[in-house]
C-alpha cells in the first residue's frame, strides 16, 4: 500500500476540517457543501477509504503514528469489503440445473 507524504495528508485534513466548520455554520449554502464534499472526496482518495469520516479518522491516525505502525494497524482491521458467506457449505448446495 502506498501512502502520500504526511505533509500532504495534513494539508488536506486541515482543508477538510475548515470546510466542515464552514458548512456546519451555513448548512443551506449549496456551493459551500459541494466544496466540503469535494475536500472529503480528495481525502478519501488519499487515504484509500470509502467515506470522508473514515478518511479523516485514518488521516488523524496516520499523522499521529509512524508509517509502519499505521500499516500494521490497517492489516489488523477487518476489511469492510470482505465477503461473509451464510448458509450451508458450498458442497451441500445444489444448482437449479442439477435437480
């Protein structure tokens, strides 16, 4: 996994937090909300996360720890895209064609 430089992450996290404060101060402003969402998207891309809140949390952890500690922590977390299989084992399943 390749991660961006910490100064880039810090810059984008500061930008995200600033737009977040402005957006919370004026929630009806659509242009402000769009810019806030853009900054969240950029943070998602930088940190490899699917939502801005997760990306901001990941950026905070990344900036607080060493690179190796952050990567170890990421390996220990359950992967949200992991497939959870339910039902009988595959050997017991029958296809509709094999009745």
